[in-house]
C-alpha cells in the first residue's frame, strides 16, 4: 500500500508565503495546527507524489486555488444556529437598534450566508428590515456566490425551522422561502437588504461604521495576536454603544479590547462598546 507523504512544517510555511505573495491571502497568523491539518488532508486526498507538485498546482491553477481556499477556510453554518443567541438578539439587542433612524450590521466571515438570512428574518419580524442594511463579508468568493443566491437544500429546512421556532420565531418559517424540487430559495425581500462582498479580516481595513457586528466561530482559527488585531478592527468599526457578537467558544476576556466593552450576555457572547 502506497504511503502518504506528510507535508513538513517548513513546506507549509513556503506554501503560505506563496499564497500571501502571489494572491494576497495571509494565513500566517492563523492557527498553524488548524491550517496544517487542512492542507495535509487536501494533499493526501488528491494524492500528490511530492510537495513540489502540490506547490506548482496551487501556484499555476486558479481553479485549484479556489478549491484549496474552500478547504482552508471553514464553512460550517446553519440558519438560526444556537437559537438562544438569536433569541437574545431579538430581546436585548434589536429593540435598542430599533431606536436608530438607520441600522447598519456587519456579518464578518459570513460563509454561505445562512446566519445572514436569519438576521434579515429577525429584522423583518421586528419591522426593522426596511431601515436596515446588512453587509455580509467573507474571504472566500465561492461561498459568497452561494450566499448571494439565497438557495439552500430543502433537506435542511426542518432543522432550520426548529431553530427558528426556538429563537422566538413568530411565523411559519416556510413563509420566507419558496420550495422548488430539492431546494429552497429565500425571499428577495430579504436578499435585497444584504450586500455580499469579499473582505479579508487579516489585511483589509474598516469600510463603514456599524451598530452591530457579528463574527461567530471565525476567531478560534486565529492566533492570539491576530485575534487582537481583528477585535481592534471591529472596535474601530463600531459606533459608540454598538454591539459585538462572537461565537460560542470565543471571548473578549484577556484581550486588549476587553476594557472597551461591557457584557450584554456572557452566555451568548454579546458585548456593547462603552469606550472609544
């Protein structure tokens, strides 16, 4: 049986440098163990005879590069994931945002868009969608293209509907999409209020000022220095008294921005900016 060559740490460093210099994708401050595990899986699955051939493929084949980016960046999500989080948004955050004349929300690391559409549904049910815009960004153009279409597998709708009801949903979930064969397409009333765009949290700057920033389960793949850098980007992008929401395993504790925020819900990982 043919043995699989394992990529060495120094070879991974070379490849990450290629991605930065040639394409501008900076993974050097991502969790090394996480990136190594994903690259090794791709390398073994595609059965490259040597690292040199793997490297050449990445540098010379744009289609393969897109595929590799999909494998490195993590795209696991669902609608109304962690219903308690969305229930807290519904009860404690959106009523505050309702007092603003216009609402700007940033979903960073939005992946294929399920949580973005969930947010749009919340806004619609609280009669806020008409005065809101959601900026949904990700480093991965492929998942952004899927998100723009607002088309998801019909097989997931039962689970999504349960999540929706547990998050305080007020209507029949099927009212928000039309079913066609194996797919559900969400209403254009929702998608018309969402702007999908490529944005690299590592290298790109702030592009607006927001009342709410949502970035869930992205920071766990960054090392501490990069986490601090991104958290400062979020702080700089928030209005005074704006809200920041992170993932279940993420926190502001022991970060350099912690003094700038007060907790809204420790359990659901939501904070409010109290200082500039």
